[in-house]
C-alpha cells in the first residue's frame, strides 16, 4: 500500500473506528462488528453531504405531500427538485426527507431507535437500497434491545469530533475512503477467518493493472469527445472501477466514462454504490447478483440478479480479481446448462474448469464481452489477476487446458506478469496479472510476453495481515515500461503462441512375461478375488444351500490347484507355448473355468521378464505393458498455424491433426525416446492437445548449493554467540 495515497490521519481513523467497534463486544462477536460499522460509516458520509440541507429537503417534501394526490409532483420531478437542494449541479439523485441528521438524532436519546429508522427510510431510493442491502434496520433493533444504540452512535460521532476528524467527502476522498474501508474489512475478515479467495486487491496492484491496460492507448484516450466503458464482473467495493476512472481522468479530465460492474455480496455492493453516489456518478450500472448464474434461484425481493446483469453489453476495458481457488458448485447447474446448450454462442464454449476453482469461468465471461474490431471502432483489453492455478492446472485435454487453448490460439493473450508474494491482505501466495486483448499491436501479434516482476517491491514498514510487500510508484512505472517496451530483458521474455502448446503422447512398451506352474506362484492364485469367489455362495437365506455351495466351491479350488501342479515346473518365455499346455489341463476339469478365473491363473503364474517373448493379441499385434506406460510432451512445431481445426471435444478433426503432426512426433521419438527404449511406440488413440503457461520455469535461475564448510563455519559461529549470551545470564 502506498502511504501517499492514504489520508494523513489514516492510522488514527482506523484506530478510532476499531475502538468504537470494540464497544459492540457482547452484543456482537468481533467478526460481526462489520454489520454495524460499515453501514454507520456510509451513513456518516451521506450525512456530511446532506446534513446542512435537512430542513429544506423536509419542507419541500412535506409541501408536496400536503397537496391532494392528483396535485403532487411526479416522482422523477420531485427527486430532481430535492436533489437540487443538495447541489444545483448534482446529477445523481440523493436526498433525505426525514428532517434528521446525526446531530439531531443525538438530541433525542429517548426516541433514538424510531428516529434513526425514520432517518434511514427518508433517503432517496438508491441510498435507501444501500442500507437495505446492509440490513441495517435489523442491526438497529438489535442494538436498541441491548441498550447500546444511543451509546454507539454517540461514541461514533463524539470520538471523531474530539480528534477534529470527519468522514465527510470534502475531508476524505473516495480513494482515501477506499483504503479505510479495505483495512477495516481486512480486520473484520481476520476475526472471521475468511478464506484466502475472498479478499481485496491492493490499490497499488490495481494501479499497475490500470496503467498496463491503458499503456498503448494514451494518444487515443486523450482525444476530445472520447467515450470509454469499464467493467468489473466481480467489482466488490468498486476499487478497480474507481482507480481506472481516476487514472483516465488524470490525463483527460473531459473523457466520458461508463462504469459497469456486478457483485454478489450485498455488503460490498452497498459500499460500491455508496462510493458512486457520493462522487455523483450513476450507480444503476452496478448490478447486485451472481455474474456466472444460479439455476432456480429463490426470489428474495432484494433485487438479486441470478445471472449476468449486463447481457448483450460489450466493454472497452475490463478489470477483475476473481476469487482464488473458490468452488462454483452453486453455479454448476446454470454454467453447465449454458455450456452444453449454447457452446460458443454462450460464454463457456471452450470448456469448464474443475469444480474447486471458477477463476477461468470469469475469464471466459470477460472474453465474451470484448468489443469486436471487425464491427466496432476498437476492440477491448482485459487485465485480470489470478493465482498460479489457471496457468498450468489441468491435464492436456481438460477444461482448463482447453480454455488456455482458446485464449492462445485466438491470439488474445498479450502478457502474463508475475507479481511478488505477500502482496495481498489475506494470502501470501504469488499472483499473476493476465493482460488480454483482441486489438494487439503489430509487434505483439502471434506472441506472448512473460514478465518477472517478483523482485519489484519493497518491504512495508508495518504488515497488514499477510501483506508485507508493496509496489512503489517507481515499481509500477518500471513494470509498465517492461510491458510497453516489449523487449527481451532478464525480466521480460517473448515467446510465440505455439511455444505454450504441446501434444501429450502415450508411449507404450511391449508386455513381456514368463510363466511357470510352480516356484510358489500357484499359491499366489489363492490371493485373487476370482479364485476366492469360487467358494462363495450366491444364496442369501438358505443356510443349507450356502454351506453346500461353499463346500463344492472349495472342491473346485483344490481341483484347479492340482491341475496346475500337474503341469510341472517348466519355465515358459512365450505365452502361447504356455497356453498350449495349460488350456487342455483346465478344459479337462469336471467344471467350466470362467474367463475371470482364467485371467487370475495367468496373472498368478506370470512374471515380467525383459528376456521373454512379446505377448501379442489375436491379430499378432504387440500388447502394451501398463506398468511401462509413460507419457511425453511433444512441443508444438513453430510453423503450426493457429487456430487449429481440432474441436474442443478433443475428437472432431483429431485424425487430421495427428496426421499433420505425426512427423514432429516421430522426430521427437527418434531423438528422445527410442535411443533409450528401442521397442517403444506411440498409441495415437490416447494423444491429447495441451496448453500451459509455465512462467516460473522460464525465469528459473540455478543456484549451486553452498559449500558445506561455509555452512559449518556459520553454525560454529552461531553456537559461540549463543554460549556467550548464555554466559551473561550466570
């Protein structure tokens, strides 16, 4: 976190608000403090804007309501007139008709509950909806029943005033307020032991994402009359939308922006909408709902949208930090239905990831909302932050691999940037920014840039949860320059799209067995299930019949053992030769030997033997040995043209692809496999196409182990220091 972006009294404000929150102890457990503190902070922000106009707003409202219903102003016109009282130039509706403000509420302690509820209900519709999402009235009742309501409100107002502080937007900017909210929520999350996937993106990481997304578009964005749309499908409290807006306004104050988002968490949604209302920006483009979709969602009359809330819309820029490693079971039915029924006509045509991580579902969702250069004036650019899993998780042909395949083959991935660890509040893991675009510059076409920014950070003076590292403004500028320069450096490597594709081939080796009806092998037969089942009855209730069946089965077992012993101890290195003597012996038994038992006999009497003859099937083809089966990754030839004709079912046009790539596979076998195992071959029916982006592998630097003598000397030195310190204790 960059201190210059925070309020000068940030730490003091956090301390005051946290101390106020501790006053809730008893009525609330610490993880529940947020239920009161977050809506109270939003209320204080609104109050600072509206407080001076309380009487005028109430007078106008009462005057209108005093008329006969037919003579009242239309709601739209009334909203406009009430909002004009707050500020003539204000565009977004915001007012309160109750006549109260925080100061007046404290003047009447005996009616604090009723007056506060009236105050909340007096807000304009969108502001009222914000408090509904917080379910604040329920918390008001709870505090009132515990005789804490007036005291908490009094402490909240008084402690801030005693320090000469206020939460007014004039004193604390929305960006500074964002830091304040995020640190408080981080502390609440620590108390609640929230999962690592549910966390905020540090503002300096957002600034890096924003700078990179706009890096190649500065000249276009500076033009007069330019309009751009920005979208975050997991917008949380709106940090990415706010920072992107701030960046664009920084070099074109007149730019026209449309901010769009969707958030499933009611609390985060409320904070995001409050932020926009306070800045006098439209909040109706922020949708409360589940971006991926929920099948048969219950209607709770709270405005929840159980699907994409911006269907049919496309955006210029998109930013997101989807939850890390969070399962999507709740959305599973909806997502699978769209995938199966709509394919590429929907959002998830390339494939579905494993159920325990939905990150790549959000990526596909964002790709579906890119403006198309063929039909629009410009395409789109996406910056999304993931953990390491989407880079490589999933075997060749899996849903994850197919999603990466779609991105790479369609030349949508511009860069992957590896960030330092310990950058996020609730997790210390390494994270990666993916930059995607369908308007690549000529120099980037057909290529992907990998940037190692893991060393571009500085230690924080004070850790915030798991966050111990931060990006300075210089680090952001340096990483952005690495991206914009698009050159090979120690921290920037450039690859062809084909470098991240491979064929996963299955390498088989022949099965070689010897056979012997002796040497202890016959006794192994008793361990096989099929042999043991001979002495088990299928009857359930007839005990007499069960005993008779079991006795007959034991006789069959012993007869089979005797027949095998009669074969002698000859060692056979050819399976067909052994079958010539064993089959007649089994057929001579007074009962039919079933296929499962025959298989058990061959398994018990055989051992792998590299000097034995190859076992073959009925057509004379060599049988593969499952224990010697291996897989190899064959790099995609650089001359291969993308996108491939292979369907995403991994079957359509597979034979044509294998035929085209067979020379590459054969060359790989000749160079890497056959010199070591000359009898190996490739089972083409098992060949799959795979894609992964091994960022860390490409920046790995070998460090030889330290000299043992050096390590020993350090240990001896430390031991001496310890002994000296212990000596001082005597």
